[in-house]
């Protein structure tokens, strides 16, 4: 468990800082030591420990939670790796947990594959691994298997993480982007655009007086509370890349309905609005990492909203709009001035490497 | 499904070649078009089609195959992307299928997350996606979910792929690196080191008269045949990064036994031996992508070897050594000259980005 002898020290001022070398990706002793020292140490659990080529678990344990398996994967390439309110490790765990949860699944098992650029410090890796471990702690899921690759300096930008998740969907729970119906109500659980603004701020593109924190959070408990209050909820989506606007467009297209939201009920921080105005961005397209869009039947909307408001991650929840008959796939916003504008699918790219 | 209008053409000679732009990673319309055009087109199946945030499948279907789930992940960063005998896509599917299969699992579902460098041609992506689809075809498993990220030019080297797999382990099948016992026989299914040699050759490090093909292959059917012939097999491992030597060291350490192999029975191509001699490499550490190491009880060794030899991917199979009592974790090789040398764990790095 002592990897110091394996590392080529890099001089930073007067201190030798242990860094990752290509030897750590070779499949041999150096890699095993790195994995033991950084990842097994942080993720410590009985399933991961044997370090076989695969994690194994009893189907009976899974079947006790529900009747269907959910399976999701995401690569994270966020720049910078550490930002106000989170880091790439927290983002990777939350992102995968949320992708399971919006399908109605309870997250059970995560895998973690890292691609590391030669020269990254071991301390940075430890910090990210600890952050992943802390984020998943208490979420009812474990990081049970992983992989480590090291590439030459210049072949990747510091660190990319791919997390994949397995969850189980309780019997009879049915959610889908195609299930929204005219009359349904559209809810969000709080302020939109904070993650995108936090990343932009952290890149130094804007000198913010007070940095905006990313909203990065695991939402499965909020979602369980929401589904208890609204058992007939139609659709849940996390509004990540592409933001609220993209999710609404996907739901409207898949369900062949029109969605109209109300600007005055759509919660966006004043700083984020100002920020976007200066940069020429539309906050409706800014990424979130702790926000869901929920479409629920009208008669369950009040209970659903109350359930969100009662949860710490839903304190800013709001009913932002309705599902209507009309041109399939169309999304509009009633503005604060009483006008109406089309909210289209994002065509170009707003912010690269936002997650 | 027409992505041409979304792409910024890049001039290559006189032809405009469509390439990936940052817009393809933005989460909006361009990304959806790219995914539809390249990945959904190639991986076409009913589970993938809805493009929800997660794939879902019935636990009852899984439970019909066995009682335990196996879960494995691997990132692939091989350079070059295309090499004799394969490409990064084939490698990613085979690598994940094999990691499931060596745990005794039948591969069922794969996910595929790609990180793409801005400027990669759409045609290259199509070629890799088609290769993944062709590789998994007939393997009984499907690519059911995925993710696409695009990074700035220079932030990654062309294309990285992370595949994650779910398989199911039939009742009563127990395999593990810690289960080798003195008296057991060690088998491999054919020539060692071809993948490592193929990659080195493809990088132009050696001007080979006849290029060596990677042995990249999905081994789960060979493994099913082997396990039918040797129901008490102790350990299966695929000898990827770090090669045969690393796998034998891991088994010897986990089982607290000594393993001795015989050089004259260890199958290595003459060209690979020559290649390694010139470059100062040891072929025992060269990566394989279609070779397993199997430890089986002595009384099942003959049947196990016959089963491998009867399979097209085991035509070069050989019993290469035995498990013995002795210093735990020690691996030795009896050389062709009658001597004996220690085969240690690889300490440094032999070949970066081999897989």
C-alpha cells in the first residue's frame, strides 16, 4: 500500500510532489499500488475489495427492490476539475445517480473508469476519489468496480471519469419522456443554471464578486418523495447539458404535445440572469446538475410541489408551466411582459466541457 | 437523421469532410443528430431506441440465465485507433465481454461512452460504431445505452471509449483468482503477445515484413465450452495489459501458491519473439486481447484442453504449467535450456496505450 517508490517526483518549488506516470497505466505493480492507494482506499467496500475483473452480486438482493433493472453511463470531462460547489468526482457520482433516479430507479451499484494524464498529482486523484466516496456515502449505492488508464502528457486534459450505474425500478413504476399529456403540470425543484454559471465563473471568464456554487447534488431521495406524492407522475428528467429548454423540447417531441412555461414562475438567480445577459447566453440552456423537470397530472401537482418544497434539495421548487394540445414538439414561454416566445432546441454549442 | 447541415466542413485536399464540432457535445440538436446518425444507426435495437437517460430491462429475463449479476467497466485509449486485426471499437466490445466471461458470466448488456476530440471525422466515428455493432452481433449481448462528449482540439487524442457490461452468472458457477490449488494445471488458449506486437507494429516502431494481427476476440463461447468440459475450473483471467506474467502473479498471490510454467509449452509466435528481442521486451508481459489463462483441476485438464482445441479461438491452446505448493505468490518459468527463472510482476511500464 506504499506507492511512493513507484513514482517519479516532480519538482514544484522546493517540494517533490508524487505524480502519475505511464507506469501507473501498465497493468503491473505500479497500477495495482495506485488503485489500492487511491481508489480502494477511498471506495472501501466488500464488493470492490477482491479486485477481480468484474463485480458480482446476488440477483435476489436486487429483485427485493423491484422488477426492472436500469443501466446508465456518462463520461465527465468538466473543466476545471474543481469548481465552487463540487468537482469532477462529485459530478460523476451525482450525474449517474440522477440518470438512474429520473427513470424511477433506486441506485445500487456504480462503476468508475478513469483516464489520467501523465503528470497529474497523486494528491489530486486522492481528493477526487474521496469526493466520489463522500458523495455516494449514504446514497445507498456503492462503487463496486473500476478501471484506470494513463496516457502521455498532452493526450488528455488531466482527468476524465466515466461512471456507469445499475439501479432497480420498483414494480409498477412507469416514467417516460413520451408520457406527458395535455393538462399536465411542469415542475422544477429550484433555481436553474447555477451549474453552468459556476463553471463559467470558475474558468475566470467572468470576475464574479461572489462565486456562484454549482447545484451538483444526488436527487434520488427528492425523487422518491416526489413519486410518493405523485404516484402517476409521467416524466422526470434531469436538466443537465442543454438545460431546461432542451429537456422541455425532448418531452414535447416525444409526447407529441406543446409545453408552455411562464417566465415569472421559472426560478433563475438574478446574478445568473445578469451573467447571461453580459455573455449573450440564455439561462434556459444553461446546464444544471441538481435540477429535475417533472411532468405530473394536474390533480397531483399540488402534492408534488409540496413534496419537493419539503425537501432540502427542492426548497426553490416551482410549477413553471403546463402541457397543452397544439403543435407537437413546440415549447413556448410567456414572458414577464406578457409576450410569448418560442423556446427552441439548442442548435449550436453553448458551453463546452460543462460536465 | 440528416446531420450534414450541422457540421463545419474541414478541407482535406479538395474534399469537404464532415467532422465533429464542439456543437456535437452541447446536449442539443447537433448532439442528438450525431447520436442518431452514428450510434443509433449502428447499434440499432429496441432498448436503445427510446434514448432515455437509462436503459431498462426486466429482472425476470436476467434471472432466467442465473442467480448473480456481473458488472465490469473499461476505458479504451489505444493508439492507433485502427490496427491490424481490429480497432478501438472491436477492442472495447471484446474487452468488456471477456471481463464478464472470465467471471463465468454470460454477457447481456453493454453501455458505450465516447469522448471525442473536435475535428475527428464523422466517417471515422461511423466506422468505429459499425465495428462495435459487428463485434457484438451474435454474441448474445446488446449495446443498450451510451453517452457522447466532445472536447476541444488538443484536450484528448482523437477518441476514447468506455464500455461497461452487465452479465449473469449461472447458478453454482464459482470462479476466482484465489481458488487455484496445488496440483492444478494452467492452460492458455493460444499464441501470446500478438495484440501488443500488432499495436507496436501499427505505430511504425518496427518495419514488419508481414504485419502481426491483434488476437482481439470475444471469448465467452470458448469459455462456455471450457466450463462445460471442466465444471470445477478454479480461475479464468484474460491476459490483457501486463500479459501472461501479470495474470500468473495475481493468481499466485491471491491463491497463496507457486506457479511454474514451462517455456517450451508456452506458445509465442517466432516473429513476436524476434520482435521482442530487438526491442528488449519480454513477450510474457505483452498484452493479449483474445487469450485467457485457465487454472483447472488436474483430473479435468485433459478435457479442458481438448475443449479449447476444438474451438476456433483455442486452436493454439496449450497446458503451460502447474500450480504447486511453495512460496506464496511466486511464479517461475523452466526455460528451454533447463534453467529456471523468476517471472515477476511488471514493475514499470512496458507499452502505454496498448488498449
